[in-house]
C-alpha cells in the first residue's frame, strides 16, 4: 500500500532525503539549526512530546 501524503512535493522529498542522511545527534543539531529558527525547533520538540503522551493515552497541559 502506498502512502498518499497531503504534503508530497519535490521540495519535501528533498528535505526528507537530507534528514535520512544525518548520522548522529551532532549532525542533526547542525542541520536543523541551519534550516529552522530556535522557536521552530522548540515547537517541533514540544509537539513530539505531546505525541508521546497521547500514545500513552495521557493528556497534555
């Protein structure tokens, strides 16, 4: 089954391919600091924490 994404585009493919090339946490820091603001990174990290809570059937306050 093929996943039909709403965000599929050549640019997004390029972003995901670049992320898949990262080999360690330091490379992730360098990459994301280059393409995101501090606030954007903090927002993404916070959203990930919310997802982790929801998977455990907990709520986020």
